[in-house]
C-alpha cells in the first residue's frame, strides 16, 4: 500500500483486509508510532445506517487500560462490535459478551461452571480421545485440508459435547459459525439474510435443546444453564439461546483459527518446529502462548465510554466508541521484544489475544490452551513430517483472523486402535 496516512484510513474498507498481511501490519505500525489513539469512520454495512465513527486504540498498554476499566468503557451500550447491534439481531446477541456488571457477572458465574479447573481436568481424557480420532481419520490419507480436517474437528466436537449438541448436528454448527464470523467474505455471506439465517439456525437448535433439557436434564452445560437461577429467576429460553450461540461459535472457531495459524507458522519456521518436537513438554506452555499471540484470532472488540475520560492523553467523550485492536497490541514493540519474530521460547508473553484482562477476559482460554497442547502433541507424535503444500486461503474479515483452507501432506500411517 502507499505511504499510510490517517486521512486515508483503510480500516473500514473490507478490501484492506484482503491485502497481504505485511501491508496491513505496516498501517498498524504507523498508527502505533504516530497516532496511537485516532478517530476513524465506521464501515458501511448493507441495509444499516452508518455509525458516527470510533476511536482506534492500537498500543498494548492502552488496550489493557480499556479492558481493565469497565467503569469507564462498557460493553452494554450497543454491543462489542464496531456497529451498534441492529434490532434484528438483538435477540441473538444479547449474551454476556454485550453485558456489563452486575448482570454480566451473575450470568458469567453460571456458565463458568463448565470452565473451572476441576471441570477442565475432567475433560482431559475426552480431549485426548478426540484428538486421536481426528488424526486417525486423516493418517491413512497422506494429505488433507489442515483446517477442515485437523484444526476444526477437535474444538468443534469438544464444545458440542459440553453443551449437548448431538454429533449429527456438529456440521450444522460448523457451517453456521463460518457464516456468523465470516461476515464480509462473499464465500460465506452474500448479504445480511445469510447472517440472519445462520443466527436463526443456531437459535432454533438452542431452543429445542434447552426445552429438552428442562424436561430431561443431564450433566451437560445446557442442563446447568436451564436449571440455574439468577436472583431467584431461571434464564429464559431466549437468554439461554444467546448464551448457546456465543459458546458454540466462539468455542470452536477461535481455537480452530489458532491451531491453523500454528500449523502455518511451524511450517514457515521449521527451526521452531524442530525445537518444540525435541523439547515438547518443556516448551509447550510458552509455545501455546506464542501461537495464540501470533494468530490473534479475534482482531478487535469495541467498548463505549461511560463518561468523559481520556486514553493516552486523548480526550474521549461520553458515549463515544473505543475499538481495541488486539492484532496491533500483540505486535507492539513497546510490549514485546522483536514482536515480528515467531519465538516459541518467548517469555514473558503478555499477549492480549484472550482479551486484555478485566471482566470480559476469554472464559474458554484454558480450554483452548488444553486443546491446542493435546492436538500439537498428537500431530508431532503421529504425523511428524506434516507440511503445508500451498499458502493458506485467508478469511476476508476485519474481525476474525481466520484461515479457510490450507492443504497439507504427510507420510500415511495406519489409524491407532484402543
């Protein structure tokens, strides 16, 4: 791209997000150096009025500041995406991600039951079994799509197991998730009607499942949510459905994206792959954090100023929108030594890919870490010579740093049998 200027901000142009990654990074580096808090026009969304614009926050320290001060920057005024939540989508997006305390805290405490260390420990055997099954399915083939066949199945199956989605509906969840988080990419979404259709599909699945668990509870997370009480009242089916959509979409897509980027990064940095394979357990914790930083699956979230305040000396008026660009914060030279180096030994690694702290820190962060650790260990053990054969086909999105397809090959082997 030509020399960047603030006046020609491309952030709201979907074509900007189809440009090579180094060009996009150049613009964010320019913002970090010259305009760390800057005002930008909102993207135009089909059939919806254009919003008033927003303040872009691109440095690590400022993203953390906004994240950890919900009394100044809230989520409940119009939502956590750049544009205000349209009325047509409000019933689908009324989940905790778009709420503030105390209601946010009350509902988060309910769903967090399924993500405690004790509950995650119970899942370890299931995660390992599922990872073996994923590799068993591709091992005899010698080639596959690393996204659809390796990165996607494990987190999809685990989150569906947790909420009680039957295996017959997993592909429906997968396809609807692609549409919801693929807005802007014509392969997945040709108009708002596609987005509404995906929301409607998951809402209907959630409603049917919630009604069934009210009658016949099991030990899954849906049963917990449908029978729990908040201030003496149970969740409505609508409230549960919005929870459900958040859980199944975020619970499968972001981990899929991190695993996909990890496979590509290991392919393009073979020295790092060799190092990790030689010292897997020793480096696993640091390696997972570096892959998550490198991938930054969610590119941004928005908050709204609750009163007149400032960020890094820039006045922000009450009601103005503030967008935290996690991708930029995770490449901030002020927070990371040589941030454009993929380094599996990096420590400390204060990335904000799970959020910058505060009440909206990713509830599933530890589950994602567990799934990634198990998946890469299984791949190194079973498919050690896996290599990517074509560059990844990237999702065209300013919200999700997704990979759609990425062919790979490896020496075929027989499935393992218990």
